[in-house]
C-alpha cells in the first residue's frame, strides 16, 4: 500500500477523519468495477468447467471447484480436474 500523503491546506477534514490517501470519485468507482468484473469472469469460467482450482486450510477444510460449481467442505485434500474426461 502506498504511503499516505501529508495533509494539505483544504483537506483538513479528510485528515482528521482518517481518510487522507483514500481514493474517491471516478477512480474508486473504476477500481470497484474492475474487481467485480474480475470476480464475475472467474465465476463464469469455474462454473463452465474451463477453469478449476482448490484451496485447503489445515483443520478448516477446502474450497474447490467441482462439476456442479464451487463447494466448501471439511476434506483434507482435493483432486481438481477441468474439461471433459
């Protein structure tokens, strides 16, 4: 994360509220749209079977893409495959 710039004249209210250095306006909206768009594309690729993957945490469980979408369960390991057999 970039360092927070020092407070300047005219921005005192933002500095006091702790909002110095946080994007506002069109740049923040563009960033939000990019993040949401990326998530939507990844979900479409996983649900269509083009993209597959999994992540497992010890003593927690696994999040994995399966034939019927994304599953979360308490397995210790997962086998991931993509495409038709």
